[in-house]
C-alpha cells in the first residue's frame, strides 16, 4: 500500500486536531437520560453537561450513520462503555467532542 505524504497544511491541521483532542479528552463516567434525545453526562474530572442531541441527529448534513439515532427507542439504547456513549451498532461519540459540546458547537462536526 502506498502512503500519501501530507502537505504542510494537512500536517498542521492534523497536529492541531490531535492537540485539541488530547487537551479535551475526558471520559464519561456517568450517564443519565433526562429527556428526549437528552443526556446528563458526568466526566472523569467532575464536569457535568446536559446535552440535547436532537438537532444534531436530525440535521440533514449529519450523515447516514446518525439516521438510526433519530428513532427514540434506538437512541435510548445508548450505554456507557469505557468512557464512551455507545449504541448497539458500536457507533459512539468521541468523548472530547462531548466534553467541548456547547450550544451549537456540534455544527463543526457536520460533514462538509
């Protein structure tokens, strides 16, 4: 397999992402359903967040992998595994994404 060499800009973007992820990687240690598509999360450093995933999973640019989460019964099958929110198909959210989730910050995770 031939490996493509990254450009300087791609390398800088990759390095910036890895630093961001490292700085914000706090695993979820407790999860509670508090409403439709809404979870109360506690992270390993004690930070708590209530996140409503509705607008994210129903956004037309969210991607096909999120469509199953639109079904309330399926969304509610979320479990906590090794600090990650995980669904039966083994799909999960990056804990750093959840940790930095504020307002509409999720929009930066949509497909371009």
